[in-house]
């Protein structure tokens, strides 16, 4: 690799990291402003959790649809078109979100924002993995994920400083448009262009379902990361309800979610980098993920003993939970490395967005356990966690080791 190529790859990693930074900022922004924005739209406090879940569904349905659309488009037309198209879509949606005055308007724009956000991460990681050596791509992806999740921390600080939820959405939209300027200098994947000349079987989603082994591999990758969003959703985004169930006292309900999101994503930042480096040190993606799953189980158990002592202990344990789910970067590498060039974008975009979309199932299980079966907030939380982690553990047994795998092949 000559000097010009090295500079191009370095720029690509930086742009991908910044893109994910904006992606995470916009994705978590609703969780940060949920209470303030819904109150300003006239929602009663007793309905904040219910309507918040409902808006989550709209955003996640958008991500599910967008994951398939952008993934297939990335394999058929190229990685770059996804980077540009997705960021334009969610930037417009978040800009318009600052002007909503009704819940239906909020729903539509959350769906569009989710649809746009679905293309950012997968396209960036696919480009990086196809442009770097097998020895360095793990470290690069860990950097992208580690830096990117700081977008949530930045968002929390911004919300605490700005306080106006409409202005926060507007800033998110402007950040996306500013990122487009950097995207202009990024080049298409050479590996993709080479494969494009050899086959027309690009972005064929049915390939994943045509062979039992491929389907199990694909589903296992998705289920592997579901515990990450269980923690983000029920311990961070809906932390005010969790703190209430633990009998904790605080001054401002709106700030609890902001501080919890900041705590979980600060931990996630450190965890992503550490897990990425660990997988390189061990020479194994599977071993690194297993270590973090065991760590997650341990921290969850400790949370219910220590987290109820005080709000400081509560946020500290949420930070540690964030660290324990810091295998997101290694999960993304495993997804990108598990399939050939002709469907890699499809997998890299759909897998993380189906994981994010699992929030729909997590919310439904949680509300069903609480509402229909009468479980307490704590019991419902733990039951959902046991299901999510149990499924992830089973999925781990079906994973292939992808560390050091040559990526230049076709399915």
C-alpha cells in the first residue's frame, strides 16, 4: 500500500468514525429528550413510558425497513451511495423533527429518521473492512465504534446545556449535513468494484435463506448482540422508571435518563475499544465475545445489589453495564467478515438494524410481563434479560471464527 492509499484509508476510518458519532447521537437523542419533548406536546406524566415505547417502535420499524433497503442497495450499487443517501435522509428528518407539534408528526419523522440511520454504520464498517489488511481491520473497527458511541455522551452534554429539545434535533440535522462535505473525498471499495465486474449476483437477500448453514450463521450473528440493546433500553433510556422501582430519590426525572445514557455509552466506548484489542490479542472474535457475555451476566447480578444503594451507585453500575456490552464493534466485525463481498453490505446493514429492531420485542416482553402478568418492574426487567442473554449464549455456540479471514470471496 503506497502513501496515497494509506492516506485514503486513514481518511476513510476518520470519516466512518465521525459518521457513526452522528449516527449514535441522532439514534439516542429521542431517549435523551423523551420526557421533555412529550411533556411539551401535552402528554401526561402517566403516559410518558407508554408513548415513549410507541415512538421507539416507529423509529425501530424504520430501521428494520432501512436496514434491508440500504443493505441491498449497497451491494447492488456500491457502498458510497448508501453513505450519502442515508445521511441525507436522517439529516432531513431530524431537522424537521425540531418543528413537530403533534404525536403523529413525531411518529412519521421518527420512522424516516430510523430509516435513514439504518444505512450509516453498516456501509462505513463494510468499506473499512474491505479497504484494510486483515491484521488492522479489527483495530480500525474498534476505533470507529469506540469513537462513534461517544456521540451519545456528546448528545447528553448538549441536551444538558441547550435544554431546548427542538434545538437539539436541529443541531443533529446540521451535524449530518456538515458530514456530507467530508464524505465527498471518500472512495468506493476496490474489493467491491473488482467483484462487481465478475458477478451480477449482488445484493441478493435470498442467498441468506437458500442454505441452512448460511441462515443459521446470519440469525446467530443477530441474536448475539440483542443483550446490548436490552441494557441500553431498560437500564439507560428508561432509567427513570427503573430508579423509581428501586426506591431511589432524585431531583429531576428528565436528567436521570440523560445521565444514565451518558454512563452506559461512556462504558460502551471503553468496552468497544478494549474488546476490539482483546480479540486481536487472543486472535479470536468468539473468545472475546464470550468473555464479555460472562462479564455482562456478572455485572447484571451485581447491579441489583449495588445499584439500589444510591443514585451514584446506580449510575456507576450502569457505566459498568455499558462496558460489559462493549462487544458491539467485535459483533460488527464478525458480521462483515462472515459473508462474501456480494452480500456483505446487506449483512452489515441488516444485522445491526435487526438487533436495534429487537427493541420492539424487548419492549413488548417487558410491558407484557408488567401489564398482563403483573410482574414488578424489576422482575420484568430480569426476565427479559434472561431471555436475551440465553438466546445470545445459544447463538454464540453457532458462530464461526472469523479472525484473520480473507474477505475477497463471493457467496
